[in-house]
C-alpha cells in the first residue's frame, strides 16, 4: 500500500485530532532539587539548564549514567516524581505548558507490551482505544497500516511480541513498536528515554533513523542516549551534553567536536566523538583509575601522550562547564530561547487578552452609538409629535 496515499486518505486531523504548525520547546534556568529530608543536604539533580528544541529536528541528551538525562526529560515532559522540586520555566510555544494538552508523548526506557499479541494487534487495539471516536474503522485501519510502514514493522506485523520464555520479535522491533504506539495520536513533541539501550548498532541506527523521519514530519523529538556509535551520532541534529546535572555543551551536534577542540580537548581523529566526550566528562574514570592505582594490578593502566587526557575527569569537566558558560553556544541558547518567547508570546494569553479588550471596546462603542441614535430618533419623533399637536 502507498503510505503517503494511505496517510492522506485517513488524515486523523480531519477526524478530530488537532494539528499545530510545529511546537517549540524552551527551558530556562531549569533546576531540580532533591530536598533535605531530615538527614544530609539537599541535592541538586539539575543545575540551571537553558535550552530549546525545534520542530523538524531531533535532540539527543547525552551524558554518563546518573548525569540527569532522565530527570531532564521528565522535567520537560512534566513527569517528575513528587519527591523533587523543580524551578525555572518550561515553555511550549511561548506558554507555560498544559499537561492535559495531549501534544506530548513519552516513550519509557522499558517496553510495556503484551507478549501474546502480534505487532499489528497491539497497534490496532491501541489505536481503537486512543483515537477519537469520530474516526471510522477504515480510517483507523489505514492509520495502523501507515504507522506500521512508518516504523518499518511490515516484516514482523503478524508475529507475536513474545516474552521471557517465548522469544519472537527482536529488541529493536519492540522499541520501534513502543514508538509506533506513541506516534498514533500524532503528538507534537515526542520524548524517549534511552530508545537505543540494549540494542545492537544496526537496530540503534534504525530506531534513530525512524525518529529522524518522525521529526522531519514537523514534530519535535527529544531523547536521552548513553553512548552512541559514530554512525548513530552522525544522525543527531542537536546535542545536550550533561555531566552531574550541569550543561557541558548544547548546540548543533556536529559543532560539539569543535567546542571540545577549542576548549583544549580535541577529539583524536580515529575516535568516536561520543566516546571522546564521555571520556572527558565521566568522573567514574577517576574512581576506576584510583582503584587500579591502589590495587596490586596497576601495571596495565593506560596513559596517554596527551597531558590533558591525563587530567582527572572532574577537572576536565569543570573546565568544560566554565568554557561552555561563557561560550557563544550558551549565549545562543539564551538568545534563541528569548527569541522564541518574543515571537510566540503574541499568540499566548496576552494576545487573547487584547482581543477580548478590543472586542469589549467595540461592543461598548457600538451600544453607545445605538443609544445615541435611538435618542436622536426619539427626539425627532417627539419634535414631530409636538409640531402636530401645535
Ligand atoms: N525522584 C528521585 N528521587 C531521588 N533521586 C533521584 C530522583 N530522580 C533522579 N534521582 C537521582 O538523580 C541522579 C540522576 O538520575 P537520572 O536522571 O536518572 O540519571 P541518568 O538518566 O542520566 O542516568 C541519580 O543519582 C538518581 O539517583
Ligand atoms: Mg536514565
């Protein structure tokens, strides 16, 4: 079946779903704190992050384990757990987000699927449950077919998902199925927590390529990723690099290599950029080195001719964070966020406020004129009646 034709003929937006012209997401000074609950100090999980995400592009949030990737995603998607406190702004098209708006979808790290259903059955059941009942059965079926094709699930559409004792579809297919379930309702912003974890390189490449296609359809896609290979990294449009809840870099993914190089930590020519970034900022390497030095088996510790790489990662990270704070990239993040706000705020509540004010003014002016006209008419009639009486 021709997918474009299918999609055009069963456009769900004509049947009740809303379509926007793209969603800009801006976050400013985002801080998440785990408060002091009697013992110990309050802990900052995210430290004043600023950034923005645009429709048509995919953004990878990258960083070592525990750096705050999931926390950032949850903050942006409004899914933070109740035991933490968030400050700062998250704006969707210049407005504070409304969680019930239905424009945001979130794909969790774990795939929650029923193993005894086939791929197509799963998508069909979900479509019937979640799509508006103004859509006909044919339209829903057309959309299901379109989604299967969009996520490259044709080959396994009629295979069972499987479970721990019945292996059927692969991990990559499961992940693409989880994404398919979320894109059924055409969310404007799609969040995914580690969509490539546990996948081999080709499956990871397929998943990220599918996300790129979704984004090119006018949607905003943000996902966390741990350590992608160079082919996968080359697919990213934007990169938010985190370490210990702090921004190390935010900007176009392809410019990150130049940022590291300018900061004095150039990526060796034969190294995968994401390996290099994490080698520079993952403080776990300090712990490993210290443990190895203390242990008996310390003769195999790798050293580098590059003196900077021999610095402790905590020092490298601190230098990079400082460099980023006063870099053109950080300034652009603040500028762009502000720009998005200015452009988009006229469509927000102020704009509606002015509209209401002008409409009220027009109404009062009109009713005043009517009263005056009625008064003049009345005067005319009274004058005529007076003359006739005379
Ligand atoms: N709700 C929470 N309560 C307590 N600690 C949390 C909570 N959310 C995150 N953390 C802590 O914040 C740190 C960052 O977590 P997370 O965002 O999951 O990291 P990542 O996704 O980069 O591995 C971790 O040390 C984690 O234990
Ligand atoms: Mg995580």
